[in-house]
C-alpha cells in the first residue's frame, strides 16, 4: 500500500507545487459561550493563521488549554469556528470531509467491532468500495501498523498501544489528503510511546502525507515534525514556527544531536514563562 | 492537631494489642457452589415434607412436596394440566413479544429524538411509577375479558422496563464514538445503526431480563382476574376449593418457567459477551 500511496501523493505534490500551500487556516477564532448564563464567554482561539505545505508534517505544541485541540477539531470539521476560513488544496473547508481523517486522543474504537472491522469503519461509511476491496485495503493497513494476526481481536483484548495503532490504521486506510492527530500517544506508557513515535516517523517518511500533529510533549514535537508550531496560552496564537532540519528517516539518535537539544531548549523557554510565574507565586505563599 | 482532636474522645489503644480479623474473601469452586445450592433446595423441601407429616402444617390449607406430586397426577389425569400450560405459554409468548417489540421501538424513538423524549418522558415516568394494575377494571370495560384483554394486561405490566432501558441505552451513546462516526461522514442513520444501537445492547438485554420476569407476573395477574384461564386460573380455582396441592403445582410451574427463561436469556447474553471486557 505504501508505494501506491507515495505515487498518489507525488501527483498531489506536483499539482499543488505552485502555491506550495496545502492547508491554509486564516483568522481562525473560537469563542465558547459560558455554560452558565451571564458568565464570561471563553475565547480559545483568536485570529490564528497557519499553513501546511504539501506532504509536510507539522506538529503543534502548546500548554494545555491553549486551544490546540480546538484548532484540530475545526480543521477536522467537528467544531464550527466562530470566525475564520480554512482551505485544503484551494477548496474551502466546511464540516467533516473525506479529504481528512482524525487520529483521536483516545483510541475511541467501537468495542463491539473487531480490529479489522474497526479499521474498516470509515471505508464502510463511505460506501464507495466493494466488500472485497475494503477487506484488501484493511488488510494492508493492519499490516502497515504492525497488527497482523490481531484482525479478529476485540479492542478490550489488546493493549493501549495496539489500540492506538488501530486508531491510526482506521485513519490511514481512507487515504485522506490530510491526517489530523490529536495527542494520540499522550495516554501511553513511555516505552510504548517511543516505539509508536519511531514507527510514525518511519511511516511519515514512506507515506509523506500532510499531517497536523497536536502534542504537549516538546521532544515528541521536534522528533516527529518537519516544522514545530508553538502556541501561546489561551486565547491561542502562534508564537513560533520552527523548521526542524533533520533528514528523514530519523532515528532515536537524533535526540542526542546538539541542534535537537537547542530546539527543545528554545521551545521550552518559549512555553515556560507562565509556569515560572505560577512557581514564583507559590513560593511567595 | 486535627488528628489529635479526632482521637481525643477515645482511649488510645495499640493496634496489635487485640487480635484483629482482617477482611478476607471467600472463594468457592463451581462444583461446591452447585452442591450447596442443591443441598439448600433439598433441605427446605425435606423440612417442609417432614413438618406436613408431623402435623405442624394444616392438612386442609397446607400442602407438602408429596401432596403437590399427587395434585399434579390428578391434574394430568383430568387433562387439565397440559392445556393450561399451553394456554399460559401462548399468552406469555404473545405478551412478552409485544412487550419487547413495542419497548424496543418506543424506547428507540424516545431515546433518539430528543424533542419527543422531552414531550413523552414525563408520561413514561408517570405510568411506570403508577400502580398500573389499577387499570384492570378499565381494560375490562374497553377490551372485555377475552385473550385480547389478557394480552393488554401483560403488556401493561411488562413493557415499561423495556422502554426505559432501551431509551437510556440509546441516550447513553458514547460521545467519542459519535465524533469518530461524524469524522467519517456518518449520516444519522449510520450513527443509529453503527454506534447507538450496538452501544445500547447491554441496556436492551437488561431491559429484556426485567420485562421477562414482569411479563410472567402479568400472565398470572391476567389469568387470575380475566377468565381464570391457564396455569394462573388453575392456581386461582384450586385455591378456592382448598386443593392446595394442585394450586402449588401451578406455582411450581411458574417458578420453573422463570428459571428456564432466565437461563435461556443468559445463553443469549453470552453471545454478546465477546466484546465486553
């Protein structure tokens, strides 16, 4: 499957090469009404601009509550922004679409479906492919995420890491133009997380699909991204855009490079001030 | 400071001064459990039989396991037993199926359409809480005392747990599952069929379980009050002529039916346990 995908995306890349902007987010704002009447409305995003180049893997990092998940929800079409426009490959985005797929924070698998049927879920809902074609693509996607042999297991029978693999396969199998990942490894133990990061990095190289990856883990953001976008505390704005220069495929050793450490340190400083304030106040008490 | 205050009223006592029995769980093997259960039944029936023979129980109004056996033989000889069982079975099957069918549809609709739920929820709650048997005289006025009226009563008694459980199950749809479905462009119908309904299944099964028991109760009530038919009628008539043994035959049949149906439902339930962790 991987090769076919690369060819397909290669074409996408060529056709989109002229503008070199694949996803464009312009002036995105999101204000939530207060749940209590009379309460202050909460502005989570305030006029956010963001672009993603064709095939680019962009990681978004920011303190919790900065609106990064809201940004992803808006691009996915699961939330309607208060203001702003979004374009994918020149077409304005309104609501969910077949050109995007989300890898959710929790695996969110349907517990009554086996691994294979969970991966097939998106394809089944589209009603575009015949059963045999779905089965074929599902088989390849399951192999791609390393779950061969677990097709007929139910979600409760597999580990959290494996569930996230299913979550990933479910999104990749529909061959979206843009993959949206919402802290998919956040709830995993450190070892499993590293393993999945490695595999995703390898996958990102072979598939080269435009990806927005939200995380609050600075190392993860730098390790996975072609570019790291840092967001401020709510209302979230972009406070830094850092190109990550390392060649792919990246191995774990990238983390030992001085440049890697510099980027991580810069990002940490950038994101820290608010926490430092909190520390200072607690000390005064 | 606060810890001191908490103990101020009591005399300080060393933890190990007195021997303390720390909580433990009792684990039984399957075979032991079955043996104990059987023993319980045998002992109770034996004690009953003994107290009847010893004259501790009235020979006129009381009965005993052996007297129930005698009663059963008499009923079979008079060709009363099997026709009664068949009549009750029919009533139960029709009533129970209607309960499940109506409950599923109504519960689904009320769980799925929030506005309809808002309108009808007070009525469901009210009718569920009300002593619906109070309606029997009205049922007689409206439907008569035939089989139709009996079915109406079974449904009246048994349908509500089915409605309420199905409704709750559909409404309890997992929000994250809904988001997944939406992200893959699911229509309302897709969400209902692939998310809401499968998710509601455990609720629906628990509704069926409650409805099963209540339908059986409904059958007895309907047979007592309307036409004295079936096994319920048998119990009623036997009781009136002090044929206690025969009355107990009917009671035993209902107990047996309830156990049998619960076991059957357990087997059905097992099929859905595959995906429940």
